C-alpha cells in the first residue's frame, strides 16, 4: 500500500503541532534525535554529540550520568571540550571522554581507551556542569552559544553579539609541570 505524500505532510504537521504543545516534555523527537546522534557519532568527531549520546545511553540503561564542559589545556594549546560523568557504586562519579576514547581506538591504543573510560587527564578545567545553564549575570538577549559557554558572551543594550562580531583570543601564557 502506497501512502500519499499529502498524508506524510499532514502527519509531519500533526507531529509539529504536538511537539509545540508539549514543548517541555520528552517526545518522539528526543528518540529521533538520539538515533541521529548515534549515527553521526559513527561518522564525525563532534565531542559534544558523543558526550551527550553517552549520557543518554547511560540514562536509558539506568546508570546516572551527567555532562561537563570546559577547557583542555596543554603546552601550546587550549580549547573548549565536553565530556561526561557516570555513577558507578561504590566508586562514585567517574569520568568518560567518548571522543578521546574513540580517538584511542582509531590509533589502536587500548591503554589510552581504557584510561578515558573512568578517568580524565589532568589538563582539564571545568567551566560548566549544567547543559543550557543560566549565567551568573543573566543575559537580556539571545545567547551566542545556547548549549554551554566556555569562551564568554557579550551583549549591547539592544541585542546579544554573535562571536564573529567581537575579537576574542585564547592562548597558554605559561605551562609548568609540577
């Protein structure tokens, strides 16, 4: 039986109306998004997607999991990064960095892969522990980064500024091994 494209369009409009009316509730779009994230993890190195997918899968399996983001810093480099934590009794909250783990698999480095499932390197600085969390000084306008924020944001009296509208730099000024 062939379904008319008009019926598919009507179904899509119906789902959109349902989604709009249940904005704060989990819906079918969550499941579709999770499946899309899983597929994208197979073909991309998007660390945020990989961390969120890990958290989603943990929670689906009944394992408490949460998200963190911040900075990865090492000699000559600093950059924003996302990772996860999961709860394993009796150890408590452990770390997982799926993107570094996948990188280790691609390099055939089993020791490094195992390290990033339960541990992190010492070159991390946590900047966010809540996905889409509020700022300490509330913003009056749209955010440039609606998910987390490791690089700061600016706004004028009239609107929020996009990242390409102001100059920002980051650099490692000093690195000392203790």
